[in-house]
C-alpha cells in the first residue's frame, strides 16, 4: 500500500512520514503544488497511491484574512484537486468552522458557523472532499509538537519568566503524535470515512493553559488579554471545543500535556 502525504514538510507531515516508513511518499513545494490541478494529476499518475493524506495548509489565520484568494486556493481548490483524482482522500480541517456560546463540546452533526476567512475556506474544502464516498475530513485544533501553543507557553515562561495569553477563546489542544497515529490508522482502514473530530479532550483557554503550566513548573507570571486588545485582522471563535460522536478517541489533555512538559523540562 502506498500513502501519499501532501504537505509532508510541515510538523504533522513530518510525523506522518516517520510513522508510515516505506509505505509513505511525502511531497511538498516545489515538487507538488496542491493548488495546481496539473501538478496534482502528475503526482498521482506517477505514484499511483492508494490513499492521500492532505495536511497542507495556511495556518496563519490573520494572513488568510488579509489574503482570501490564497486561503481559497490552499484550503478549497487544492482539496478539490486532490478529491477529483478519485484516490481516497483524508484531509484536515479546523475547529474554527464553529463558534458557540453554549459551552458544550461540539459534535460532527452540529451546524457550522465560521467566523473568519480561514474557517470559511476550510469548510468549502470539507464539502469538496466529502462529495466522494470513502473520503474523510478530520477537524482538529491547536496542534502542537515541537511547535505550537503549549511549547510556546513553556518556552516563554522558562526563558522570559512571563507570558501573555488570551482569556476569551476556548478550544482543545491536539498532540501531533496523537493525531498522526489516528491518521495513519485511518489510511489503512478503508472502512473509515466521513467527518471526524480529533482532539485531546479538555476545553481550555490559552490563559488557563498558561496558568496550569506555570503551576506545574513553579515559575513565571501569566498575564491575561483578549482578542479585541490585540486588534488582529481575523476574528476568533469564542468557543470551539470539539467533541465527537465517532469511535475514535484521543488521550486526554492532561496526559499529553504532561508528556510534553517532561520532554521540555
């Protein structure tokens, strides 16, 4: 079996390639431009993969807000290019297709309400992928490994002794190791299809997370702020903590956070 990883140069793509070993073929710019239909067709023709894992993305939501055409190309048109090859596709989406004031975990069947360009373009990509039976969309949030929100907080507290974190956005973190294992298992299980929410359970604000880390390491100061004070281009969802109705469950936040802290400390 051959698994083609589109976006293999990123944090998640690199982890997928390590897990897949000889069964994975990783492509990224300049060898594969997912926004170019010809480039996608050429890659699929040469590799003849059994499944495509698409983890390519523009992760800077403020860049997407300022550059909606780029967001549309990478998050919608690229997914359509990959889906139209007819190869089974697993593609990544985001919690930001939701915003809610209910303070409950949001499920796959809940109605979406994207609040920014990034999320809107991702939602259109979801629709293109799910037009084809057998394809999957995996929504996730606040992905971290060697980079991401959690390591950033730890480094700020250890090196600078202070961190400022927002108090008015609640979501879930996702360990790159946890998500990569799920995606590889899905790639080898043709019975998996449709929409999935995959996060490490535990709704939290960045401010609450920073306070937990400070208490764990025993040093540093945490300051609170909000998105209005930061005045960034893209609005953020107030509440987008993902729950799931599907059978795939990831370890809880406390477990993966402790593993991350042990490595960094």
